[in-house]
C-alpha cells in the first residue's frame, strides 16, 4: 500500500538548500543508503532548490543536476558551516563556559542564544 503524499506547501529556499546539504553530507559518510533514500524523497516531493530560467520560471532539478551545478559545495560543506558558526557567535555573545562547543548546547551554551540571554 502506498503511503499518502504529504501536503504540498512551498518550501523556502533555505530549507531546500538544507535538505540538499544534508543529503550531500550523508552521501560521503557511512550512511550512504540513508542518503539514497533521502535523495529519492527529495526528488519525489520536489524539495530540492529549483532552477530559474531567464524569464523567472521555476524548474525542478534532480539531486545530480544540483551537485553538478554546485561543484564548489563539498560533501562536508554542512559540517564546515556548523564548525564556523560557534566561534563566530562566541565573539558576539560569549558562552558561559568557553572552549565548550556543541550543536546541542542549552541556555548560554546554545547556538540560538542572544545577547539578552533569550533563545531565538
């Protein structure tokens, strides 16, 4: 029995780019089958970033087309972004414990902290 398709809603560009980066990261690590399944679903539900033609019309792209048109994006691009966020935030809003960096931090160690001490 086929699964019902999820409700179609426009996917913001940053969200579709994140999906692409996650698939790209998984494709080079030990979870290659997970990457294959993710890519299939991203293509099936048209969640990858679309291409704009010269008239401004959107066109769906396959995962492979996206990889080829973004050769500057290495498989570890998402990891590199994550590694750079913490030190950049630490300069603006110091954590309560220095030199402790985690994507899973809470409170003053959270990557979502603000200068006012609240989370975004």
